[in-house]
């Protein structure tokens, strides 16, 4: 399934921000490996493929980003509001108590106002103007750099406004047709300006030109214009009262052509412009240029070109590996070792100790639920991960949230494994990147542990 350009831009921007915590050598090795894999498969590297490569267990769809869900929720609330306003507006325009005709001039003026508002909404999106200031902008701490979503807010607001206006005009037109059926409406025209019937006929016929041959009854004649002119003061002789109802086809086509149709086209244009703007921002993103450079530039290393699993680590961190403590709970990160339940139970101090799942396809709410489930305890927690997958910003955020909810003295044991079925220890090179990751967290009670030779012995030792 092809990813929506807006979601792709936000996912790429988030990943670039998370990568700022990684070393340049690590990023180069990871991204160059993906480019070589694409070259071997005969395909071009892409941003979407790169994201799937570094996040294999998370496949973001179009509607998964919670920031976009906020905009969609806002649009969902404004659609019925626009529909109700359209109904009330048309009821006001067509209010008729029998004492005077419904003025066609007022309806033409209101349709012209709709056109001006539609044009203003489109222009503000094209020029990137945000007249609402920071009303729709999320609150950020001082010094925080703007995100990719900030640059898309004019286009997102235009989509929301055009969709609400489309609902407004469409339900107003449906109200008009309903009133035509259930009431005997009398239309006429009047204006304070000294306008002759000939001039007014030229105006309404110019407006009706698009449907002149499609619906001749909706094309006002000079006779109709002359017979339906009224004045605020004085009595108007009505020779043929039925002629006052002959305006409704013109009013219907006027509203449909100059109010509903432009809003429909501009709503579609707003969505296309949003996608175009997202693609443009992705092409111009500073992180993409750096990513392309890492794709195309070979990694220069001073070690032999052998498989990573048999190589020694280039630089070992100062902290040594720890023995796995007797854990009272275990968290499988991103579905690690899902099919190795007996071996996982052997890592715990008690056979009935709880095992949780977090990261990967789990939502943020589910991750928070895992953290809260383990809050209030002080026993060690084992966090099982895949050693060959580099530590992500998502994992760093999870550990940060866990440390805020748990005691600072609580031991968190990071256990990277090199194989899942059966469980196998990680290579020294793989463990080195996890040790560097633990050092960057600046948490003395975050240990990188080695897989025990006998998991049953760990439980007995506890």
C-alpha cells in the first residue's frame, strides 16, 4: 500500500530528529547497507523503503499519525456545523411572508460573497499565510525548531475550510430545492441603483450563459425580468402572479454553478495542493540530502570486509557487559522472540512473572499502559530486543517515559539477542552499539546484559 505523502513526510521528519542522537558512523553504516541491498535487488532507494528498512515492525498508514488525526477530527466536527449553517442561511435568504417578493439581487450578492471567500481561502494556502496566528499551532517549548507539520498548516486549514464550505453550499442548495417543493415562493428583483430592466436582464443572462442550452427554463427572459421588478414603496401591479415562481430554476442553477461547483473543485484542489506541498517539503528536507549522501558514499573502515556477526567491535565502551539480573517482569520490544515463550520464561525469576509487549506495532497508549502496569514496583525489569536492529528513538522515548514513572533506582536490563528461535547471544559488534546507546541515556541503572548460557539456571539463581 502506497503511503500518503503527508504521513511519509511526518514519519521521515520524526526519524531524522531521532537520528540526531546517533553517531555519524552508525548512520552511515545503516543507510549505506540499505542502499547496497537495493542495488543488489535492482531497485532504487526511496524514503518509504528506507523507513521500512529501519522500522521493519512498524508500517505506518495514512491515518496512524496522531497529529493528523487531530486535523481529521476537527474536519469531522466542522462538516455538520457547515451543513447546519447552510440550511439556516438558505432559510433566511428565502424567508417569505407573502408581503414582498424574495429579492434575486440579494441571492446574487450572497453567491458573489461565497466566491470571494473561496478565492481568499485558496490564495492563503498558496502563499502559505496563516491568518489565525498560533491558534492551531501546538505549544512548544522555547527554542524548539518548527516541525514539518507547521509548514503544512496552511494547506491543512484550506482543506478543512473548503470541505466545511462545500457542506455549507450543498445543504443550502438541498434546502432551496426542498422549499421550492413545499412552498409557493415568489421571486422578484429590486435595487436602490437606477437599473433598467434591460441592464438587469443582461446581468442575469450573462450569469445563466453556462446552462442556456442545457436548461432553457433557467435562462431568464426580458419579459420575466420586466414583470417581476418590485419597489419597496408603492403597489406593484401583478398581472400574472405565477410568473414570480418562474425564477426558481435560475436560482437553483445559479447556486449550483457558482457556489457548490467551485467549492467542490477547490476542495479537490486543496487536497492535491496538500499532497504537492508535502512532496515538495520532503524533496527539500535537509535530512534527505544527508540521507542521499550516505546512500551514495561508501563507508571507509579499517577492518576486514567480513560478516558483522564475526567481527570484533571497532571501539568498546567503557562499561562492561552485565550478567542478567533475576527479573520479575519482561518486556518484549517490537515482538522479539514471540515464538520462544519457554526460553523467555527461563529468563525470569518466577515462571508466572508477567510478560508484556511494547514498541513495534503497539500503539503509544499500549506502551504507556505497560509502563503504568509496572509502576510502583522496584524489582528488575528485563527489556528483550533484537541485537541486529539498531536502537531507535522510539526505544529511547520509551525508556525515558518508563524512568519518569518508575523509581530511579529500579534496574532496567537491556537484553539484545542475536537469534530468536532459539534464543542466541549477540555478537560483540552488535552489543557495542547497544552499549553506546545505554551510555547516551546517562542512566546508571540501565544495564546492557549478556544472554545466559542456561536460562533455567537464571531462574534458579533468583
